[in-house]
C-alpha cells in the first residue's frame, strides 16, 4: 500500500474542496479550477467529470495515481502548474483521456512510465517545458497519439525518433533548430503516405543538408520565419530537392519586422520538389514574374505581400486555385489569369488598393470567383465577368463600394451562390434583376440598403434555398406576394428591415422554410395565421421588436414544430392581463422549447427585469375574494359614471341642437376620417361614390362644413343630422385622433335617437388592438357588427365597392339601381368578413 498518495488524497479532501472555487461549466461534466491555488488535485469532483482545467495552480508534483477518482476524464489542462516532476503511473486509470496539456511546466525529468495507462491519448501539448530532445519523451506506449506539440522548447536537432512516423501533426515551432542533417528525417523516408504535417516555423534554419528531405512524403510543411534572407531561402529550398509535399508554406509572419526580398530565381527549388499547394506569406516582391517552377502547382496563395502586378513565364500552368490576399494590387491581373487555363477558383480579397476591374479573358473552367473586401466599383456587373467565365458557379462581390447590376446576369445560368452583402447596389428591388438565375440556391443582399418596390423582386429564383435581406426595406404593398415564387426556400433572414406589420399571405408559399429571422424590426403583433403554412419551421427569431405579449393562438403555433425560438429583448407586459402568455413561457421552458436568451418583463415597473418564467403572478381567487366587494363597487360605479357621462352628454347636446323636428336628409353619408387619411378619401372613396352610378352625395368636413361655425355644431347640424348614414374610415390614425373619437360617439348617440341612422365601418389598414380597446364604443361596435375591409386584389376590390354601394342603398328610396359587378363567390366573402371580425 502506497501511504504517500493516500495521505495526499486525505489532505486534499480536508483542505482543498473543489466546490469552494471550481466553476461548474457543464453540470457534473466540465469544471474550471483555474487559479484556485490548489496544491493537490481536488477529490470532491463528480466521478463522471470529462473535462477538467487545473491550469495556474501550484501543484508542483504529480504523484502516483493522482487522478484515480476521475476515470471518465477526456480533457485535462495542467498549464503552468509549476510541475517539476511526474511520478510513474501518475495518470493511471485515465484510459479515456484524449487531450493532455502540460504547457509551461519546468519538467526536469521524464520517467519511462510517465504516460502509462493513457491508451486513447491522441493529443499531447508540451510547450515551454525546457525539452532538449524528442528522444527524451517516453511516448512510445502512446499508440493512439496523433498530435504532438513541443513548440517553444530548447530543441537544437531535428532528429525525429521512429514514433513520429505514426503522428499526423508534429509541431516544432520556435525552437532552436539551425541545422538539418541528412539523417535527421531518415525515419520518415521511403513512405508514400502523406499523413504527417511538420511545423518548423520560427526556427532559425541556416543550413539544410542536400538530400535531407529526399524520398520524404508530407501532408504539410510550415517554414514561416525560418530564413533570415533570400539567399539562405534559395539555397535551402534547392537542398530540399526530392521532397513530396501536398502543402508548403514559406515566408514570414505578417507582423515580422524584416521581410525577405523575393527575386528572380528565388523559388527555383520548387522545380526539384513535388508540391501541390504553395503559400507565400509576408515576402517583399522585387519581381512580379513567377518562374516556370510554379507551373507544377495546383494551388497558389500569396498573402500579406507588396505584390502590385503578377505574370507567369509559362502559360502551360496546372494551377487550379489562385488566391491573392492583402496585397497592393490596384487592378485585376486579368492578363496573368488568362495564362492559367486550368483555373477553377480565384480568390482576390482584402486588397484595399484594388479599384479597377478588367474583364476576365478566357477562363473557361472558372467555377468560383471571390472578389470580396476590395475597393471595386463595377458599372456593368456582371457582363465583365460572365463573358470570360461562362460556367461560373459561385460569385462573391461583398464588401465593395458599388455594384451596378445592369445586365440581369446574362450568361450566368450556372450560378449557384451569389453574395452581394455590404455593397451598395443599384437596380435591385426596382427591376427583376435575378430573373435568369434559375439554379441559384444562395443569395445574400444584406446590408445593401436596397428598397424592394416590385412584387417581382425575386422572380426567377425558383431553386433558391437561402435568402438574406437583412438591413434592407420593403414596400408595404408587396410584402404579401414578394416571396410567393420561392417555394424551395429553407432559410430567410429579414432582420433589421423596419417591418411594422406582416401580412397573413407573406409566407404562404414557403412550406419548406425551417429558419426565419425577423429580429430587430418594429413589429407590435404577430397573427397566428402568419405561421399556418410554415409546417417545416424549427427556428424562429423575433427578438428586439416591440411585442408586449403573444396571443394564445400564436403561442400554439410556436409550440407545434419549433425547436428553438428567440423572443428576447421585447418590452413584455407581465401584468395579470398576460397570465396566459406567461403561463405558456413557463410551461415551454420546462418542456424543452429552447429560448435563445432569457425573457424579461418591462412592465409593470416593480417587475421590470424579472424573467418571464419566474414571474409569480397574484392573479388568483384569493385576491379576487379579498378585493371582490370593493372592485365590484368601483367597477359598477365607474362604469355607470363613464357610460352615462358619455351617452347623456352626447344625447343632451344633440337634443339641445335639434331645431327642426325632421331636417332634410341632404347627404347619403357623413364621412368620418382622420385628416391623415384624407388623400385616400379624395382619390378612392369620393370618385367611386359621387361619380359612379347611382350617384351618392357625401358630407365631407373639408368641403361641406360652414366656415366660422363651431366645429361641434358643424358635426351635428351639417354632418350627422343631414345624413342618412355615417361612413367610418377606420385606421391607426383614426384611433389616435380625439376628434374622430368624438364624432363616432356622437354618431352612436344619434343612432340611439334615430333608428334609421346606419353606421358603415371600413377597415382601411391593420390597427393596434391594444389601442383600439381604449375606444370602448368603437371596440364594442366592431365585435357586434360586420364591417368592410380595404384589401389588395382586383376581385376583392370589386366585392368591396359592390358591398359598400349595397350598404349605402339599404333603406334609401332610390328608383334606379347600379348595374351588378362581376359574379363573385358570396359564400367566400361572408367567410372572409366573419374572419376579419374574429381577428378584431
């Protein structure tokens, strides 16, 4: 029995309780004990812990079987724990451990059994441990090890032991390797498997023995910051003749003070290698001509350089992928590109001086073109591209100053993805510019400030699956139909579009839509009918709008198929009026519907900031009983006072102004409307009724009221008493107008005195139901009577004018009747009218 480690466990349990410091990041699974001043491993962690961070604790020494109580551990971080010694079998029992980090520990001795028991360890990080030789690491028993990181140590030799041949990544960056001898890599030679990625960056390599890399096959070789000047780089690249590598990275880091000057012949060593992908980083280009040694490449990246022009000595290049990033290009290298006949992908990005775009010339195999994050202004997009690239599939023009879409993407029938985000666009939303892109599946026009005027803004996109229109705007008249042809759409982002209202028909055709983002708009309400056709919807985002609650019908729709919903950052009302909604939030939180963020109350003031799921409403029977008598008394007294005050005030005023027993009915209808809606009255209502057949005569305050007479007298004597009926134009402006409220109450009172006085309500636009409830008379009237609704559509408006004429004629002694309009489905109209009344 080893009493030493038993004693350590006992002391750790007494003096170092993990619960007092460790943070439980995932319940019973992941714990962060960083900087907890622990001198031993805590014992009171759950046995099912899989991730443990003990970094920056003064452990100093790892004893035998130190982690015996954590058999499920998969990730262990011991960074900078001042560990100087690790005993044999210290990690005994950690058979499931996959990642072990020992960075920054001054370990002076590695015992042969240091890592015993780590059967499935595949990643070992031993950075900054003063390691002097790879041969000193006892990792031969780590049969599953795939990644070994020994960067920033004291290695002076590149000699690789035999165990390295089974690795996938060997990271030796920032050591002290200056010479690479011929036999240093012999254990990797004569293998055709391109598995190993060897990272030698930031080693001061002065000399590579010729033949050291011969017969060597690597997946990737990093040599960034290894050569102090161009001559050393040229000599050593030539010495690497015989190397076969899929990816080679040379040059300097971006923040390096000194850059190697690339001259003619700098990369002649490539001719002796078999390289597929070359990355040149941070070099100074004294010449812009690339030698024939580049023609064997299949991929070339030039990053963080001062390249201004480029050309190739040979046109017989095999390069299929070309990337120029963060250079000093000031115009497109179209001539050089035309020499690369096999090009399939071009990425020219983040070149702030690139302003001029030249036509692509003869790039017949080009499938991807990424010109994002430049300073391009293209006046005739995109004929300058399509003429030279007839089969292009992917086009990215995002983050540029200006794109004028003038040619409707002619000759781009193969285009699959199009990214125009964060670029000023013209013609989008004014013309059907995407009409010919029938194969497009991805379109991003977000942050372009486009305004969509026409219903056919997205016509032609019959295959589109992803549409992003964030930070654009839509004409209110087209929302109901602008997406009707996007039947294959799966993802729709309409965030920050200034939306105030979503028509019921907006998403009717989007039966495959699974993600809908309506965040950061000005929505006040959302009808359940908006979701009725979205059977596939799983994620819904309406955060940062103006919702105070959601109706019971809407919450039922949200609960059916949704997996994740974001309703955060809305000014929710947590009063007793919203008890049903608050109860739904509580139930859904416990049933598994994931709310992206917590939902907080905005009103009443004493609940502001409280999470909706934790609101304890006092809307129960006890309180009603306690305050029952008082509440009933107050309600009855207040109701009688309010009702009779209004009724008798208006009745007394009407009777007082009744100078004649039966005044002549000069007008067919007195029109009550907000002054803001006067344009609709003048352009739509008056011409249709006063110029139609039969001809009706309307009383309009701006035309028929007598100047100099008090407005209340005009309303009663010239409007109400001389009109057979009252025509109410209901809108949000109407609800917010005190004069409109006064006129409507007067009409209700006159209807009480004269049963012949009929009221006809026209719903001009959707109104805020919360505001409507404050107009008790109008709200009560709409719930008991039918009304007409002004909607888009030829047939619907035919029905509207027919029904309005019939309503005006009812009870009038007219001998001539108007000709009947086209036949319409009367049953459909009745159902629609009933549906409208139910919505209100």
